[in-house]
C-alpha cells in the first residue's frame, strides 16, 4: 500500500541524490563508520585556482537571454581555461 509506495519513492530519491554526496562520506556510511557527531576526514592532493575574467558578469548577463546561452558560456569558459 501507501507505506511500500513511500519507501520505493524515498529509495529512488536517495539513489538520485548520491551523486551529490562526497565519496568519502558514502564510503564511511557503507563501511558502518558514519556515526552521529563523528567527523570524517580525508587527506589527499588537490589544487585550487583563483581566476578573474574581465567582463564575466556582463558576458553572463548577455548570454542569459539567449536560448543557447549556457552552451555559449561553456564554450567561453573552456576557451578561457585552456
């Protein structure tokens, strides 16, 4: 009945949201190491880039009104970073 339907819908929602949960949290959960109040730490290599693209806000405002604005913005960003 309703309980089974709700459980099914809840499971579908959770599966869809896993893409937004960091893998280290997922791993801790499945290994049984995710307790309330416990801090999960992971050390690894990484990089951070700070960049300023002159005129970016004006560009996004112009592209926002176009039907293919997101694709054009993606092309601009790819060209800027490569």
